């Protein structure tokens, strides 16, 4: 079966096999890694290795804190402004989809959040042109959603801003290279590109961290978690994330996965564009390399496509419930063979029903 789910999503097969091997008994512990203290040397090694791998993959220097938090990206929508939206200041938000809207809503709840640009007028099918953004040079940060999971759009380049970027990278984290210097904070729920649900990766640059509001509730203060294990972390999720990161490093890191992701996306978009039977929903200049959204001539055909694809071993292709249509999520762990199989199925389906 090839899995195109938008999240929780496919994990690399070698990772799952390693977990299967290690699960009842980890190394020579006589017990599994899930049944021992998170302060044991064995877990400390996993935590340190995962953090070191993230630093290496992204080229993060000592000035960056790597945090493994809980609550999903959705809690970050609140925690970011709670920490960084000043009482006497404001923050800018780029509204490019439903997740960005949710982040903005939480910020507005806490203070003065501004919409710097929005693509809601055309159902979030594009990324607003930077020349139209109304940026405030005094904003505490500029928040953006690098990849819009539901609508299949993605920032093709990182936003240019005078202020630190804060990025919800949940659905394209570690799928391509980034320029860390531009960011104050990056967060990502693990369950699409880096692991299972249950852990949220948060990267914070130290000078940005030092600007946070005070006082803050203990658990929601990023300072509580920077550089230490304050409470029990989501050990199982981090244990798997560490393996996914090792797998990614073994492939050749971000330049290698970026090239693979480019090839996968090109194959699929080329198939969509070849005839009028399939219609991509994102504007070509904003197309996501992670979530490829498309439609068929009728909803009835779309339902048939999902059902027959499932019979053929291609699962998770139904579009998000709020927009309908079809969506193939082709995250890092989705092999190119899966995309080739989907393209062949699309050829067959068009021949039969087109
Ligand atoms: N941000 C983006 C871009 C997402 O795709 C999602 C989930 O699909 C979320 C945030 C919400 O993440 P979580 O379920 O971890 O709160």
C-alpha cells in the first residue's frame, strides 16, 4: 500500500522496522525504551541525538534552542503570541489558509495582531505577492505558514522582512533548505514530515527568546523548556523522530531530500497538467511540493477515484473535508515509487472515465 495521507502521515519503512525490532527490549535494558525514566542515560542519549541531528540538518548554531513540546502546532498558535506579542506592540500575520487564520485568531485574542496580507479572496489558491504585503517595520515578528496543507500552496521563497520570521512549518519541515538567520522561531507538529503525532518541534533563536513577555505561566513559557527537560517529554514520539532524522541524514540531508521532493512533485504536476481531465487547484506559481491538490470533472468521479485508488493500494487521497477534491500528500517519507504508482493509476483512470 502507498499512503498519501496528509497527517499523521507515512513514516520511512526502515524506521518502522527498527522500532519493531527494538520495541520489546531496548539494547540490553531488559525492558523497552517506553518503560524507563526520561532521565535515564538511554533516553538522554536519544534526546541529545535528536537535537544534534536537527542542528546539523538545518545548520543551526549554538544560538538556537531545540525544544520538544506537546500540544501540537495548535498550541503554538497561542504560545507564540503569549510569549512574543508585546502588550504595547503588534505582530504581523500572512493569512494564506485555515491554519494561518487559526494562528492569527489566537494572536488577536491576546493583543494587537495585524493582517499583512491574505489570499482568502480566491479561496487561498495562491500566495499573495510580496509587493502587496503591508508590513509594519515595528512588528514584533512576521508569522507565516510555509506550506498550506489544505489548499496545496507553499511559499516558494522565504518572506523578506525587517523583523524576525515566525514560521508554522508543520507540513514542510525539513523538506528543503531554509535560511535560519531570518527566523526567530520555527514550529512544526511532527506528524507529517518528522515522526508520529505527539511531539511539536520548536526552534527558537536565543536573542528572540530573550524578548519574551514576563511573567508567563510556567509550562507556556518557552524559557522553561530551553536547554532542559522540565517535565516528562513525549518519549515515544521523540524516540521515533530521532530515527527519522538519522534516516534523513543518511539520505544526504536537506539538499538530497529537496532534490527528491522536487522530482516527486514535478512528476505529479506534469501528469495533472498533461490533459484537462485533472485540474490543479493551486495557482501554478504557488504549488506545494508536499500536498498536491487537484479536482476531476465531477464530484462523482472524485469519489470513484478515491474508491478505486484504494482498491489499487493507493490510500489517503481524499481532499480535506473543508475543500473537497483530491489531495496527494508526498512528504519526505513518501517514496518516488508511490508517486509513479499514482501517476500510472491516474493514466488508467483517465483512459477509463475521461
Ligand atoms: N499547521 C499546519 C500547517 C497544519 O497542517 C496542521 C495540521 O494539519 C496544523 C498546524 C495543526 O497541527 P496540530 O494538529 O499538531 O495542532
